[in-house]
């Protein structure tokens, strides 16, 4: 099993802000997952943020854009804070948080993931 790096106290505070906001969105549930907090809407996962550990960079969050329009996915991947596309076939994008000012932008990306998670069509590869 891979090692999951511990997060900084600063990242813990930023994630607490993110979690507090996301939990106010209609139909969102949070569950612990390997040192992360996973967010679900109607049983479908759309994001994960560190609670004590992270799966990638120490200050990164994950969001899922599997069914998002290809333009949105390309925009996310082209962003300077996009670290990688984890499990590309599953639509996960890793996004690095560098300061408290980034929290608003993270919330915008999580909002996109929240909106897209209930769509039933699958994004075609290469589009």
C-alpha cells in the first residue's frame, strides 16, 4: 500500500474552511477515507480533501470531472495549480493549494465537480 504523506497544520485549517462550505451544499454527505474526507452527492463521490493525510502532494485536493464537458476538463488540467490527473479513466484531478487565497478557487472547482457528478453520460475519451 502506498504511503500517504501527512498534511501541514496550515493545510488542515484550509481544508476545514473548504469542508465547512461544501457541507452546506444541498445533498452533500462527507465520509472518512484513508485520512481524507470524501464528499458525496446522492451517493456519488465528487471530491476528497485531506483530513490528516493526502494521496499526492502535501497540499492538494482531489475532485472528479468524469462527466464534465471536455472544455472544463481541459481548463482544469491547464491550470497552474493542477498537479496531475489521477486515474484519468475515473476523471480525478489533483489540485494544489498554496495559500488561503486559493480556497475560493478550490471551492469553484469542487462546485463544478458537484454539479457534474449526477450526470449520467460518460465523457468520451479524446474530446
